[in-house]
C-alpha cells in the first residue's frame, strides 16, 4: 500500500511543498480531529479546501487507506464486482486502494464536488465516474463501498434514509463493504445494519459470518471493533506525530456482505476470534463470536497440539470448531484446529 501513500504525498507536495512542516496544516488536522471526538453525533467533514483539504490528505486520508488496505482486497475477492460505487468517497481514499486491487469500474459519489475533483486527479489516468447521488439500479455485479462515511451519514440524516438504499441494493444482489471509525458511535450503526441485513437474508462475509444478532448490541455500552496497522510512510508518520496522534494501529469497525447470487459460500463454521488468546494457569482461552453469542475456545495446557493452535489464534481468524459442542460458555479443544485461510479479514 506504500505506492498509494506515496501518490498521496506527491499530491500534497504538488499542492503545498511545505505541508509536512507547516504548523498551520498541523493545527487544521488537530482542529478536525478534536471536532470529530468532541461531538461524535455532529460529525461533518469540513469543506475540503485550503488548509482543511491539506490536513485531510495528510492526516485522515492515510487512515482510510490503512483500513481499506486491510479489508478491501479480501472483500473484493469475495464480491468480484464489475463496478465499485464509493458512497461518500471524499478525496477518493478507499477508491485509490480499490483501484490497486481490482479492475472494476469506479463510481465516486459525494456531496462535496470539490472533494471529488481532488479524487479524480489522484486517480488519474483512470477514467472514473463522479456524481452527487447513488446511481439507480444497484444490484448484482456492484460493490457499494462506504469508507468513513456511513456513521457521518446516519448521524446527519435518519438511519433509514441511509440504510434503505443499502438494504435494497443488497437484496438485489449487490455486495456491501462498510469501513468506519472504531468508536462506539460509529461502530454500533454498522452492527445495527448488520442485524437488518441478516433479517433480509443477506449473507455476512465478515467480520462475524453467523446469522444470529450481533451480541455487541445487547448492552448499550458495547460495540465491536478491530485494529489495523497504519503502516504510514516516514513523512506521514512524522506529520501524525506533530498532530499528536501517532499510534501505530487504529481501531475501526467494518462489515462485508456476500453478493447474491454469491461466490461459493464459505463452509467453515461461522466462528470468529475476537482478540488475542489469554494464557492462564493450566489453560489457554480465546473469545470467539458465533451463533448464540460470545463463547470461549479453550485448550488445556496438557493437550499440547490444541494449546499450540489456540495460542496461535489472532483476531479475525476462523477456527474450524463446532460451536454446537460448547458446554456452558466454553468450546473445549483437545486436538489441533485448522484456521485456514489465516487472517483473511481482521
Ligand atoms: C470522513 S469523509 C470520508 C471520505 C473518504 N471515503 C475516506 O475514506 O477518506 C466523509 C465523506 O462523506 C461525504 N458525505 C456525507 N454525507 C453525504 C451524503 N449524504 N451524500 C454523499 N456524501 C456524503 C462527505 O462530504 C465526506 O466527503
């Protein structure tokens, strides 16, 4: 993904050669970041022009690129789209990643025309379609991509206004790929949409492929998120450090559906690892999300092969275990478990 980040740096250099050291750009990024965390329900991307545009390109776009780079290749492999419609595309952050891993035609939709013009320049010489509203007739062959735009939309319009066209497209066979920030106010709407899609009989490819309600929605204070590496270039990392947000990993929420009629259904059990395993006295345990909610996969230390497998599990892995064998909240493993393909989705 470094090629995409280098293209971003070149665009920044062309617009403002001193961007990386300019305190005014740093302050604009800090102001945008503070506004984002101060009132999560009133999130609105600032008009992308002047310092705000530079701050977006230097600080926020790399975040979108990192998340898309971790999720999109596997998602598009599942979706195999002929057309990718990037809704809330902004400066084209996720489309840049999509273009690097798919030949599908790109359609970028955003309320800010100026942002789309920046996107078209970043994506050149690719010939992309730009628009202000979703094209009609979305369905089979389309992937509808929302990168860091879904939460902003549902908090500025009604939930149904945003989710109805998504559900309609999914029922007509389109694939949905949503990527958003990993805080509670951004992540819960993604999980609420997941439950509606399951009711609509749309298959979930990731993060949790089971067909039961998302257990993270039971308590208002919970939400589901994952972590992805930011993998910044040295200049973008130095800029993030000046902004005061230089963590190597970031939290994000995401949802990927199977298109319908879909690629072959994944026949592994619908169980997904939620975090790194914990080694405890005499056993190793890891939480998994599956039918009927969160359970623990557990191996006794005396079962060496099982212990090794459970210890090697990581967030996003899909171990080949049968959740129906759970006793209480625990699925006991006493032999090696398969987890292929490892870490496809985070
Ligand atoms: C945080 S930016 C994300 C941009 C880009 N997808 C990314 O990952 O960097 C959110 C974008 O959603 C756009 N947006 C918000 N509400 C919208 C709507 N109802 N229709 C189209 N675009 C919208 C904003 O203009 C903004 O460009």
